[in-house]
């Protein structure tokens, strides 16, 4: 992965700290990779991941990946039986 650079124009940065996107909550801005702002996010399951600001705005990703396991488990459960 490319190295993260510090944010130069903080006034242009939209502060997403504390905002929730699906199961992810933005903790802090890590910096810029290329032209994308990278945020450290905490998932509802407790795991921390990095996500771009644009991905958070569009709703992708919704979680750290554990969400897919929950969805599959719920889909395969029939009348309370796994």
C-alpha cells in the first residue's frame, strides 16, 4: 500500500469523527493516500479498519466483513434452527 501523507488543507476536510456508516463509526482521519482521504473506523464487532471517505459516503463498506457472516447465518436459519 502507498504511504499515508498528512492532510495539508484541514479546512477542506469534512470532519466525519463519530459519524456512523452502516456498522462502522469513524474514529479519526489517518491522512491521504493518493487523492483519497483515509479514515480509521471501528466496527460494531470491535474490529478497526481503514476506509476511504468516498467509500463511507456511498455506503461501501458497511462493516469489517463480519456483517456478511451474520447475513449468511440469518439466511440459513429456518424457524430458529441453524
